[in-house]
């Protein structure tokens, strides 16, 4: 929280200011203290040994980037729709509604089928490209644009990408773990790869 506060306060204080550097340093010390504590704790909140797995570390890193992207785009898109295009709250909500629909529909429907058929890695790489394309398109919206012409074409690939990627990053790491333990490919994909992955901690 202190790190978030430090970043947010850069709107009033420069990055090189004493305020930013001091609070940032304290936040960094707290993070390092947490890591040091977890290495010695009998029952750590975050077992650091999980990062020894390249698959798990990669999946967690991708998941962190995806979460950052989806929360960042939601905030900035709402600001653009309200401040630049002058939409009210109802029309703003309707403007970004297609993303929510796509995420819900794909993560519960199409995503498990694609992962079971093609494997989590084969699904993950194309949807990351969709997310990147959507964010790039959203970053080029003009000041006098419109929701239907400029925003919606960017939101559609984001909705498809987020809907598939949230599921497949967790499934990738968990499926690979099961395969390493000797499970068959079909068993790893179906019995745990995409059935248990949504539960999060077990993945």
C-alpha cells in the first residue's frame, strides 16, 4: 500500500523528489523484509520454493501483467469515455460492457474446450497477442473519437484475450506440474489442468 501511495503521489511530487524517494525506499525495505521473513517462516504465506518452477514463475508473471493490463485499461477507458467523449455513467458502463460479457462467456465456455483440444500454451500465446493489439488500439483513440468507431474495436480483442488468458495462465502452470508428476496428458488437462485452475490456490 505504501508503494501504491508513493506512485499515486507522484502527481504532486516528482519522481526524484525527497518525498517520493523516501517513501519508495521504505516500501522497498518492507518488501525485502517480507521476502526475508518468508524464507525463514515455518508456514509461509508465500512459499518461495514455488518460484523454482519456471512454468509457475512464468504463469504468475504473465498473470500479473494481465491483471495490470485489465485494471489499467478499465480505469483509463472510463476516464476517456467520460472526460473526452462526455458520456454519462450509464452510457460509459454500456460502453465497456462488451468486455465483461466476453470475459465471462469465454472463461466459462470456450476457454476450457480450447485448452483441452490444443493445450494451454497454444491458447495462451495467441490471446496475449490479442490483448496487446487491443491495448495498442486503445492507446491510439483520438480526442474527438466515438465509442462505436474508436473504442469498441479495441475492446473486442481485449475481451476475447482476457477471457481466454485468465484461465489458461493458471492452467498452464498446473497442467505442467501434473505432467511432471507422471499424469497423462489427457488427465492433466481435464481432471485438473482446467477444472482446478479456476480455484486459484490449488493451481
